[in-house]
C-alpha cells in the first residue's frame, strides 16, 4: 500500500513538471505579445512584460486585414476537412473490407504520400491547379489540402475499420438493410472517435499551412492567416510585439477547437469502450 | 476477412474509392511523376528544361553535404522516435490506467505544444538556446561559468538541440494517438486478466502492448520518416547552418531549389528522400510483420 | 524631359484640395494619407517646372498589381509613392502586393501558370530567366519617351542594361554602402575611438571583449552580413572586393584576399562575435547595439533610417578598419556594397496595356525616389531638388555628404552574378567566421571550388 502512495506522489510530481513545461510556451507567447523588441530579445526574453503594450493587439487588429485572413482560413480549413475526411471514410472502407492486391497497392500508394516533401511537387502542382481552373478561388487551396490530408487519414481510419467486427454490418445486410443504408446508419456512426481525432489533426495542419498557400494564392482577398502574418515580418527590421499579438489571435481557434473536440473524442471513446 | 457486403456491390466499391483516387492522382501522383522526370534535367523553373541524364544524381552523391545531412537525419529520427514514443506511451499508459485526478487536464496540456505554430515554438527555443542571452546558458553560468555553450552553432550539438525542441513539440501528437488506441482496447481483457491474477506490468506487456502494436508501428514509421523530411523547425532555427552543421536532406533540397535555383537537382534530392522513407517504411513493416497479433 | 515630373507636380497642386476630401485610401493595405508632404512638394513645383505640357494619360483609368517589398521602412516609402501616383493618375488603381520571398520562387511559379503581376520587383538572376522566357518586355520605348534617365543624376542606371542592350527591369536607388556602426556611449565609456587601421581595430575588439561587451553584433541568421564583412576587409586593399570573383578576374590566393581572411580569422579568435551570433536576427542585433550590449554592428546604410529613434548615439567608421597602417586615406574611399536592390521593376508581357503599364511603372519608380527622400531622409538621386521632411541624424548627414566621394563600390552579395557564386561565398565566409577553419584552408578550398562554379 505504502509503495503505491509513493508511486502516486512521484507520478503527480512528474506529470505536473511536464505539464508546466508544456504550458509555458503559451504563457511565453502571451508575454511576448505585450513586449517591445528590447524586452523580447535582450533585456527580458522570458519573464512577464515590464511595461505591457496592449497597443500591440490594437495594431495587429487594425493595421492588417486580419478579419479577412481569418475568414479565408476558416473557409479553406472547413471545406478541406469535411470533404477530405468524408472521401477517405468511403475509400478506406473499401480498402479495409475488400482485401485484394489492387486495394493493397492503392492503400500503400496513398500512405506513401506521407513521405513526399511538398516543395518537390510544388511547381507541377501549381500548374495542375491552374489547369483544373481553380486559380483565384478558395478551391485552389481546398483541393490540394484535401489530397495532402489523405495519407494520415487513411492510416488512422484503416486501423479502426480493420478492428471493427464484420458481423455487425453483415447481419444488418442479411436482414435486408441495403448496402448504403448499412454503411451510413451502422458503420459510419461507429467511426466517430477517429473522425474527431482526424478533425483536430487536419485542422491544425491546414490552419497553419504556409508553403503551398504562398505559391497558390495570388489575390490578396484570398490570403489565409499564415500568409497574411508573413507580411508582418520584414527582411531587415520588424516590430515583433504586434507579430506576437497576431500569433496569439491566430492560435486561439486551434486551441479552442482542440479543447472542444478533445472532450468530444473522450465522450465518444468512453461510449465505444462501454459497448465492448 | 473479405466482406460479403462488397462482393455483391461492385459498383459501390468503385463509387466509394473514386473520389480519393481521382483527387490523389491529380494533386499528388501526376506532379510527383513530373518531379521525377524533371530530376533528369537541368531546369531553372521557367524556361525549357534540357536533358541532363544522371548528372543531378551524380551531383547529389558527390556533394560534401550529403554525408553530414544523412548522419543528421539519422540522429534526428533516432531522437524523435526515442523521445516521442517513450514519453508518449508512458503518458498514455498513466492517463488510461492510473487513478490519478485531473487526467483530462493533463492530457490537454500535453497536447498544447502541438497546437502552436512552428514559428512560435522555434522562436521560443531560439531564445532558450541563444548563446549570449539564452535561458539555458544563464542557468549553466550560475552553476559553473565554463559550462555555457554555443548550443546551435556547433556540429552534432546543434542538430540535437533542434531535435529536442522538435520532439518536445510533437510528443503530444503521438501520445494522443497511442492514448486513443489504448482506450480502444476492450476493458474485459483486463478484467479477465485481473481475475487470473496478472500484475499491471504483466497486463501491459501481455495485453496492451500487443493490441496497440499496430498503432505503435504507425507512430514509429511516422517518427522515423518525419525525421528525414523534417524541415520547418530546422529552417527557422538555423537554416542548416552555420556551415552545414545542421544540414538535413530536406534542407539540402530547399537550398538546391531556392538558393542555387536548380530545380532538377532539388528534384533529384526529393526523389532520394522519398526512396529512403519508403525503404524505411517497408523495412519496419517487415520487422513488425511477425509480431502482428489479431485477437 | 521634366515634362512628367512637372505634370505630376501640377496635378498635385490642382487636385490637392479635391483629393484631401475624396481621396480615401484604396484597399492597398491602408496607404495612410499624410498631408504634411504635399505642401513641400507643391511648393517645389513652382521652382522646378516649366508649365507647358500635361501627359494625355493622366486621366486614363487602369488597375495594376504591383508586387513589391512592403514591410518595415519600405512600407512608408511605398505608401507615399502610391499616394503621389494617386495624385498624378487619379483613375489608376495600384494594388500593392507584398513580396514575401527574396528568391523569386513565387514569381517563377506564377510565370509557370501565366499569372505574373503587371508590375513586379524582379530580383537577381530572375531577370535573365524571364528575358529568355519572354515573360518580361523591354522598357526602352517608355523610358525614351519620358527621358527617364535624364531625370536622375548620371550613372544611376549603369549596369541595369541587359546583355541585349535593352532595359527590362528598372530601379532607381541611391548607392548604399555596408558600414560598421558603433554605439557612441559604449565607446566613450570605455575610452575608445573609431579605429583607422587594423591594429587599432584589433586592440579595440580586445578591449570591448575584456569589458564583457560583445564587440560586433552580427545578425548571422542571415548570411550576407558575414560575407559583407569579408568584403569590407578585402576592400582595404582591393577595391573590387568580392566582385573580383565574378568572371574570375581575381583569385582568392591573391594577397588582398588572403590578408582579409587572416585578419578576419584573428578577429574572430579575439572574440569579435558573440556566442549567439549565428542565431541572432536583425532586430535582435539592432537592440544589442542600441542598448550597448554590443559595441558595433555591420549593416547597409539603410540602417540610418531604421535607427532613427536612437541615431544620435550611433556613429559609423569612416575609415576602413581593416586597412594596413599607412593606407588609411586611400582605402577610406573604397566602399563595400552598392545598389541596394538587385534588378528592378519589370512589366509582365501579359499585362493588358503594356505601354501604359510601363508609363505607370516608371512614374511609380520616380515617386519612390521622391518618397525615399521625403519620408526616410534617403539620399536624393533626382536632378530635381527634393528635401527630407525630417532632419537627418548627425552620422547619417555625414554619410550623405561622403557618399559622392566614394571612388568605388563593390556589390551587396545578392547582386552577384550567379546564385552558385552567392551560395559558395556565403558558405565559405560562414566557415571562416565560426573560427574553426584556418584562413589558409578557407583560401585553398575557395580557390578550388571557384574553378567549377559558374561566375
């Protein structure tokens, strides 16, 4: 008994220290956003701001079109996630349930996409997007983001489909429920936990994506947040405080969305665990 | 294992898989093939490319930066795997099995670094490692004035400093995946094992570990191959420098593309990266094949 | 010849009142309408203009995308230039787009899909690439029509002509030099004076180091300041500096280069740079100098404008600190650096009305030249007399007076002829600055590598 109490205390201390290290960057970012260059770089890089400059937030909000960037990022992230995950759900279902050589190859080829450095395919990709007549629309980013999300989504969903017993859908199918009804009413609801996890991961990726957006977006009214924020930083001198403020503003949706969805994931998992 | 549900619905098979196949081919496969072809040419990115045979590959394999880049990439992968999978599994185990309080809060907090953009994390760690004012050197100076170091500006030390920051940032990513997999292990296995008198350690190695093996394998592959593709964090923190001390394969590719403006050469490096990553993936698949357990 | 600037000024005078009322800044990212500058320019109009002709095009409507560097000091200049353009061409809309790359990668991909901006800043070797691909068009016709070159001091456009004798990318900037700045207070507190030759420089570095001050704050997160430092060292003997490597005119094994490498190496060994130099960015380096944590800083002469808030405490070395004793007075006038921006503004071949686009672009360049003087107290290169709105700091004024005395300029590294040469020199000089490569090895390696490098 005593041994386990010591262990518990040890676990608490260890977990708390690591939690502190994980939490600090957010606090640091908040401090940063209220400082001037002098404090940020030389006199006080780590502590709370000595002379908080709330004007940094005012400048971040007024001097740049943050609202427009925000809206574009939201549109692009939303559609690429919804469509991307939906397509992968269907695709992976086939690949997981029909085990032939073809589906095996298909899965491997898609998963291999994880290993392609995006810069390598950038130029041909831009030409492709243009030929698809998507230039100067939100779709010029949505479609590539959909495709880039495939590999990870297939990996995650494949694992879940494979572990899903086939009896369930087969008995429903035998009972006369049609193919599509079986899939959408029986199978799909069971995929809630991995889908929620995917939403978190894909949103993070798309919300912060910079490299592709830089070459694919030419109209300033279509710029996403990371692209917009890039114009805050100059080549030779920059005021970093407002940059920090805009980074805080840009990070908020991700943090809020994560906390919201992680609880959903938790509930969904608790539910599926109970059933087992 | 094949499902009867599809055998009677060939059309559904096609309907379900087409969107992914079409989009993936257009956006990834075709550009990739074009990039592959371009790796055999001299190209400035705008004008007509000229055939160059294997010249770009020759340039790559004779480059003095290749050895450093490969060694650094291996170090990068090794530390990523060790740090992220060890701590990720440890935290996931504690969060799933232990009866400590505030589990959800811990889990959420551990994930926070993943949520932040790379530029924020890189800036933070730059300040921590900075040779003149860095937190690390300030602490070390208090202990012993001779301990302060040029953390990011020396061979090997530099890449380790960067990968520790990267590992720290990404740990939660893998922790959450492992956590989800563990939560998915049916409770009754443990109940049965407890009745049989198995200790928690035995339960972990005999039940949890085999059942999440597939997930661990995926995380393992992702960590290792990410080590070879890692770019942003290194780029922001050191851009591969000073000299080539923190070069990796992807930094090499970037420099060829944007510094030297040799598209053909940079495509050759990209092809090499893809080949390495796919090779590693296949090797890991093979190594794990025998340990695969299906209940 | 003065027609264009004249008509512009006339229009300024005429539309002044109208514009203040309805000239709401368009959506080009908030071009702030400051009213102070207009009075100055309007009054100058009377002194420099002969009131004859107004260009037919001033009322013409059009919309052009201008792809240009739009951050820090350039922002103020661009805003003012756009404002001046709005006065001259009230019906033309300029959409400013920030150039977020310095290497042309974005422009190349846009060229691949045929979506180049109408007017864009075309950097370095990109100009040659685009001439070959016929993405950009010659500007000669419009330049002749405006007598553009004659609006400026002589030789401003020397070197901008392409191999076929045409102008494709035009930019007018005052020559900038790479300078070593110092914190006056730090120097005074430690009883130091700006060095006139190398022995003085070396002892200065040692003294600063002993006083626990970073002698020179180098923002080596970017590679060019380090290379430019080497260039300064070379110019103490050889006016060509690093440009001597272009076309293989000079070899690293020549005395000027070996001496420079050796001096730089010894300085590094004496503690010239801070421990964190390679992870220091520009803003941080500026703060170090400003706060006196560092004694010196190397940067281009545009730093005078960046440092305007604390310029009174900043001086610069007029003598080349790498000079051998005895050669101080001659090496003093060999400047390192040159034209700040490589290439210039080019016109996309796909723009709708090329002739009008050229006219707009050239006038935009003209407006920028004025804005650079009025807004950031830059050095005037126009024949027309333009005065800065604010007084230059003492050291800046001294530089402005000195700049015409320079006998030679080298280049900022990004203007060197080939990317291969730039990369090679950047990497080599960085090696030298780490202090872990002997200068002899630096020279032999560089000599060998240069043989196979397109230059």
